[in-house]
C-alpha cells in the first residue's frame, strides 16, 4: 500500500502544485505517491473520456446516517483527496439527492486548483434556485432535467433536457452531452444512487472508494445495485490501495467492463 503526503504540510503543497502543473502540461509524471493514484485519470483509455467515481464510506459501508447526514464521513485527509480529484477534472456530477441533502458548493477549496463545472442530475427539476450549486461565481453550471419537465431557467445555468425513461436518464447520454460541451474528464461525486447508476451502465473508468475508520452501525449504504444470490456473482475489481492519513483509498480499475461512449 502506498502512503501519500497531505497538502496540509507546506512541503506537500509544493508537491501538489508541481504535480498539478505536470498533469495538465502533459509532462511525464515522475514516480511519486500522487502520480501512483492520479495518473490513471490523465489519459482516456477506452474512448475520449475519463470518468471517475468517488464515494467516502465508513468501515461498515455507510455514506450517510439514516437521516441523510454525511458531513463528514471522511476526515481532513479524505476531504483533501476529494478536492484534489475535483482540481483534476473538467466537471463534477452529482445527483439531486445530494444537492438537496448537503447543499454543496462543489468548489476546490482545500488545495490549489481550478474549480470544475458543476453538473446536477435532476430529472424532475426539484433543485431550488437558491442552492449553492447555482451560485453565480463564474464557474460553469449545468442542470440536467427530464424531457418535458418545466423549470424556471437561471441566466447563469445551462439547462439540458434529456429523455428520462421511467424517471431514469441514461448515464451514457449524460456523458455524451458533457463531451459535446468539451467536458471530457468527469468526476461522479455521489450520492449512492447516482454512482450506482453510472456503475450499472458501465460508465466508470475508475472508482475511488475512501474508507474512514468509523463504524456507523446503521445508515445509507454506498451502493444500490441489483441483488445477487451467490457470491460468485459479486463484482470483484482490480484494486490498488493507498493510505492517506488513517483512511484508505481503494482505487478500483473498472476499465475492463467500461462501455464505450460514442462521442459525437
Ligand atoms: N459520503 C459520501 O461520499 C457522500 C457523497 C455524496 C452524497 N452523500 C450522501 O448521500 C445522500 C444522497 O444520496 P442518494 O443516493 O440519496 O442521492 P443522489 O445519488 O445524490 O441523487 C439521486 C437522485 O438524483 C437523480 N438521478 C441521479 N442519477 C440519475 C439518472 N441517471 N437518471 C435520472 N435521475 C438521476 C434522481 O432524482 P429523482 O429522485 O428526482 O428521481 C435520483 O433519485 C445524502 O445523504 C448525502 O449526504 C454522501
């Protein structure tokens, strides 16, 4: 297991800035713990996109309490990792469940880096105008609703309608739409339902599952996937593990099962 330094220490900040510069300028990335965990996100392998999911969970596989509270499952190390992921992508995607429960800003604040576009999947147009995700801060914002759903548009938000069959929008169509808008490296940040739909549609190249040393004992599970009867039907993934402080990142490689996204 590799252990990587945290940007909280000044020397680590310098390492992060150096890494960020090299990541985007196409320089060869020198071997380092940051390179080990983030280099797989740099270049598309299956088509023109890189799609990474992240979920922060307890040791007993919970992402939020039964009341939907998740601030914060992860400690400073896990949160720093999340902000590093944000700084490396063109767009963050979340489901409206998370937008309503957490009212997240979805910006890069804990490390240096540019905040990516924010994309909310909201098939029924439920997200209020005053949500922080829609704040007029100059960062690109995209509201994905179901075809025929009437919402009052906001001048600073791009509104996209996609077919919703039984309330479900095909994740592949979502990614095609983002690709058309030039957003080709995408972080699916949660919650469980949204990650599960992208996984179910075989749209993730990688999944960063960050396990915090907490037992919740009850609460919302990390995934909502079809039930299986036998253990041999369980998904077993090639995984690399990284220790960040006292949390473990399982970097799961999903490329073998990834569906190609026909990019237009
Ligand atoms: N620990 C963590 O890392 C973490 C991260 C994020 C969130 N959370 C927690 O997770 C909870 C929210 O998770 P959640 O699973 O309830 O909700 P969610 O995944 O945030 O949002 C789910 C909703 O988004 C819409 N949606 C997502 N993908 C869609 C698709 N492909 N097609 C159509 N609609 C789609 C649907 O909206 P409709 O319901 O309108 O159909 C769906 O019910 C909150 O408690 C939050 O605090 C934890």
